């Protein structure tokens, strides 16, 4: 953000806001290796949002997470999509997550097989 022209104060404010949004403000002084898998995924969400993107590409955002943590990550992505208006393109094998999206496109063997 600073390299993109934001002031240090603005960058810090944005980082603190996003850490709060993803529920990680209490972990601000921890190193990445000290975070759980779910905390790392939420950190990735915050990092993806830091520069106010219009679009987020998420490839299996919950692939290695337990069901409870995966649900938390799903909820966070959907909430941020609604609150910030950031479009999401999510690649997933999880039909439960896919069913929550506005539009679902299925690809099989490299071919578009269904769009809803």
C-alpha cells in the first residue's frame, strides 16, 4: 500500500481494519508460523482485500481446513463480498459453498458443462 502511494498512517489503519474484520486483531504480534490454518486463510483474505480490489480469485480457499474453520472462512468471504462489493470467483469442489454463490459454472475435463 505504501509503495502504491498510501501514507504509512493510512496503510496501518487499513491493515488494522482488515485484521479486525477477519477476527485476527488479537494475533497482530504473531508470526505467520504461529497461526493456525484457518488464521492463515483469514490472513490471506485480508491481504487480498488490502488494496480495495474489484475482484478476488480464490482457488480452493478452504481446501485444507476442518469443517468448522471452512465455514468461518466461507462466511467471511460472503460477508466481505456483500459489505465491500468485491466480486468473488471461487474454484471449489465443495458443492455446499458453490450453492451459496450467485452464479455457478461447472467445468468437466476442461469443458464448460453447465452454467446456472
